[in-house]
């Protein structure tokens, strides 16, 4: 029997005084995380290539009394990443949390993956983590520390079919996270990653399209996992909040698997 996701918890101000950047913040997990971080009294910068949707999320936060801005940026561009960090520091005075959440997928084997698709998946899913972290770490260190949360995937730990570039990128994110945790722990900067399973996002629907399956058919595969369903964006956002907040103050270099028991 499928269980239902839990309801929203009461906000407790877990991010009060914290300034956060969330990439891919205009939709899916990024949007849910932006709303949750703001509800927990965080100041949020939504970074996304979709200018209009990013602005809509920021406006929603501001309309409910929160503080947020939207920054249009291509996270695979060094100049855009540097501009995003500089904008947040200029607008809010610092940076405490970086949630590297932006990601794309191409469902194809190595033989079916074009060089252009390979490069784009690696640029968005992996290079962006490097570029944004490289720009953010000096700012965090100057402010006494911070938390970097990276979106990996269950397929960064155990590969899946017809997703060669995606699996390669997410496996690399896991290892990059561990390497940064080792290198920057002395600066009081924690680095962790969330390894989500199938989640109800626009990307999941895009996967179904790429595989020429109906959304219902694609979702049916989730019934094979112990919890018998796909995850919600709010559930993944709560995992990101845990790693971003002081609730995980002694946690770094780890992978938090949130997949309904799929890897089990």
C-alpha cells in the first residue's frame, strides 16, 4: 500500500539571518526549497535561466513578507556564476548557504549521446557546482563559514539505464562534494549532497517524454520501491533544509539518500 507524504511542518526560523542562493530555483525542487527556506526566515536568491519564472517565485516570497531576489543566469557560465555571487553579496551583505540544485537529464546510452548533449549535461550538472562553489567559498570563509548543498541523485551512487551522461555527472557531484568537504572543513564550510530518487518535477515529465512513455507509465515504475510512489518536491526540500541548517552542524562530506527506499 502506498503511503502519503507528510504535511507541512510549522516553521521555526531555522534559517533566520542566513542568506541562501538556490540554483534552478524557478521550478521543481529549487522552487520548493526557495519557498521553504524563506518560510524558515532565510533570505533567498533564486538563480535560474528562466527570468520570468524566477521573478515569480521571488515575488511570491516577498508578497508573504520574506526577502528574496531573482537572478537570471546560466550556471554553466563562469561570468554568470560570478555575477550571481557578487549580486547577492551586494544586495544582502554576505552568503551562508549555496544550494547547487540546477540540473538536466538526457536519457540515452553512450552510443546514443551526442557530444553536444554530453557536454551540456556535464556543464549544467557538474561544472556549475565547481564554478559557483569556487566563487562562493571565499565569501563564506570571510563570513565565518557556511553550508554548500549539492543535488546529486540516487543514480550518482547506483547507475540506471539509458542515462550515461546523467549518471556520470551525478557520480562526479558526489565525489566533488566529498573533496570540498575535506578541503574546506577548516574554514567551517560544510559540503553535503542530496541524492534524490524519482521526484514529481518537470524533469521527471521530461524524462518520460524522452523515453516516449506516458507520465503514468513512467510513474508506475516507482511502485517497485518500498514506499510505492515518487517523492514530492517538498520532501526533497526538507532534506536540503536539514543540510543547510544548524540541525546538521556536525555533518559534512555525506550523501543523504531521499528515494523512498529505491537503493535499498
